[in-house]
């Protein structure tokens, strides 16, 4: 079984990594032309969001858990089972 809380942390880390990469690219190279580093940062953030949507689910009832927040969930809000 996958731990949805671990998947949430992985998603948040990669979203932040992508946004930091895009921000550094904007600061160094400017925003008048899109630098490839900026596009890569946005793609990392987008792919990690898709990963979160697909993997942050209850292992018992397989319903989508909330994506926001850093605090881990102890119980599924739908079936009430311990995560």
C-alpha cells in the first residue's frame, strides 16, 4: 500500500522545487523571453501536481484525499479508516 501522506510530501517538495527553479530563471535571465530553465520548472510543478492527483488517495476506499496542507491525515474523511 502507498502512504498518501508520503505522496503528499513528495508532491509538495517537487512543486516547490519547480517554482524555485522558475523563479531563479526569471531572476537570472529576465522575463522578456522564456528561458528553457523556466519552462522546465513549470513542467516539474505541473507533473508533480498530476502525480498528487493520481496518488493521494485512500488505500481502503480509493477516493481522492485533499491535496492541501502539510499536516498528515490520520483518517480518511470518507470511509473513516486509519491511513
